[in-house]
C-alpha cells in the first residue's frame, strides 16, 4: 500500500478530464467533470492511490422559478486522504439522470449508489444491486424523497 | 450488498428484529452446511428522514435534530454540525468551548466502547463480562448526566460554543470516575487477550488485511484493528484536538481479537485525554455569536465518532435553513467489510462478526406508519405531539 499523491499535485494528472478546478479551502479541491469522464477520473485517482471514497453526496438543484433552464441533480464523489478532500463533481440534467457505476472499482460504493437511486432517482447502470436499501417495501415507484419537489406522500 | 450468487442455496434470514443486537437490520446469509457462502443486507428499518427533515428546520433546530441520528454518539453529530456551521459563518468557538466539546466527546467514546464491550461479550456467550462492563459503564453515564443533565442526547453544543461549563467539583468527580474505570479496563484488557475460551471466539475470526480494509472502505476502530492508520482526530484535528494530541491506536491482528484490543486500548487513550483536558482547561467564554442566517456556501465537516469517521456535507443558500445536509455515518462504511468477510465463516460466528464492527443502525430513516386494528394511518408531527400531550395529561 502506497501513500497517495499530495492533492496539490493532482491537478496535472486530472487536467485532461476537466475544464475547471476549484480550491474551496486549503484542504478541499473540487474537480468539475462530466458523467462520461467519471470512470477515467476514478482510474486516475486510483493510479495515484486515492482509493478511499468517503461518501457520495447527491443534491437536487431545481431551476429557479420562471427560468428556462433545466433542473439538475448534482453528484459529489468525495475522496479523502488524511485531511485532504478531493471531490469529483458532476451535474446531471433531469432529462438524462444517468451515471456509470463505480462499484467494480470501489465495492462499498454500492450502498451509496443504492441511496442515490432511491432518494434522488438517479439511474446507475452496472451497479451491483438495485434492491431497496433504505425506503420501505411499499414506497411508491418514482417518488424520490430527496427531490426538492417532494413534500410528503 | 451481495457477494456471490444466491440461487439454489439455503438462505438463513436474520432479522429485522434484533439481529445479534437490539437494533433492526435484515441479513440473508446463504449457507452450505454450516459455512456462509454469501451475504446481503437490507437497512432502513429505523430510517427517519432526518436529512430531509433538516431542510425544513433552521440551523439551531438542526443541532437538536442531528443529536437524534444516533442515541449512542449524539454529541459527536452535534459537534460535526456546529463546527461546519461555524466555519460557514466565519466564526470560531472559544478555546474553552472547544476543549469541553472534546472532553464530552471522549466521555461519549468511553460509554460507547464500554457498551460495545458488553454487547459483544453477550454475543460470545460471556454474560459475566457483559454485566460487569455495563455496570462499570454506569460510572461514565452518571458523570455525563452530572455534567450535561442527560444520560443520552447531552445537548452540550450550541452554534458558536457549548452551553455547559465544567466546575471544579465536576472535574474532581470525572477524575475519580476515570481512575476507577481505568483499573477496570486493565482487567478487561487482560480478559480479551488472555481468556482462552473467549479467544476461541475471537482469534482468527473475521480477519481483514490492511489492503482489504482499504478496499472495503472500513473506518474507525474496525479499520485501525487491521493496521490502517486513520483517525480524524489525528489526521485533521477538530475542536481541541490540535491542542490535546491523540495517540492513534492501531493493531495488526485484523480479526475480532484485534478489534477488541483497539477499542479497549482506546479507552486508555480517552482516560489520558480526559485528564489532560481537565488539567489544562482554557479559561474564557463559552460561546460566540453566530448569525441566524448562514452565508451561502458549502462545507465538509469530518469528525471521529466512536465508530469511525463521521462525514457531514453542509450547503447553505444564505438563509436560516440548510439547503442540503448530507450525513454519512461510520457504520455504513463498515457494513461492506462484514458482508465481504462473512463468506467462508461459520454461521455461528455471524452474530459476533456483525457486532464486531459496533454497528449502529439508526443511520437513516423512514416514515412513521402505525398499524392498529388492521387499519393504517400515517401520523404527522402535529398528530404525534397531540397524542403525547393527551397521553401524559
């Protein structure tokens, strides 16, 4: 097991896959990618020994009222090493909520992916299991509680 | 999460009522004779929608809400939230408040680890150890009650600091309690490393290598028992841990015995930290003012709960409520390791392996549906409140 590359040195290997980096803090780097670049980006992180996926945060950002723009679901893949947090960040439009699974590289990601499927309605082809993890068995299909539009059954 | 195929095998369902320990979770173990060949998990039986609920409450109310994520490690949840919100607001809690946060955090670790020691001794059929360790645990429960007013859900944190102070009488009481517990803990360390009968249940059971721990995403004492050096108190010190340094406890066994050794030795480290904090408790204020509306932004707050890394992602839109509050509890990370390691072990080892990661099921929620007389009704918060007032009238 080797030590991960310092986060400051991760910009170069990831440069090809992203058009934007954002340092949010001394120890936080956000890397903006598109969904087709997710797996290549995870592979780059793995090659530099960034293997600990701490969490996947998903949140709904609907379009502002009256706006023509489409609502988005944002996904944040947080990788941690010591105090450093490197986040792969992607936005999915409501019309195409599909992101590839990372389970073949990171087996424990299945729990986080199942949560995204249930709570936000993201489609994740290739994920190990799509069985209900958290919601009740009789929860209606197509109702996603973490969407902003959800106000109760 | 599944390992291996399940077809045409004998499946033993365990749970959801009290699988191994007194919390709900459902497991299906595929067995070939006595040996487990596959495992899957279904959670959610105590999912209460806390992340969603947080979006409808203001930051101050959320402090109380997140303390209800877990009844065992309530303080650490509130600490993670308070530290995150303070960071977004651009304020820092006073040194005395930070030290008290760490102090209560370590006392919480004491009661959590002692609770685990009892639970897993019980799973191993060693009820004497269970009773003794829980009797001793009352010492720290009483101290927590004395200091904060509560045995659980201490509610010590507020945004911008803490609401309780430590008097010199309380400080003396804590020291006396810690002295007693330290002598008891030495006895427990001897038991878990020397008792032949007990070792037969723990040595070589559920062994996880360092690489496996990394691959399965294990955290906390479970990971440290496999030699993985991760402890947020050391890696990214929060509250007062930059002043009161923690010595990371690791072990190389990787099996259940290793998990015992790590947790019991962590008790000693907590005793040392508690004394050190009491000896050098900074003087000064307990709180600073935090604005009601938190500036727009995103912040990640990571703390070391008794079970491992606790992760909070907070997003504010500039209002008095969070736009998103994502909580990733340590038990969720450790499930993967149990499900993978179950394969190849005897079914009889499953309760101890499940309990070995010190799982806490209250990670996420569901809606409250009450079935009574075959009718079904969903109760709102108002209904529940009215019911409780009527009930206690």
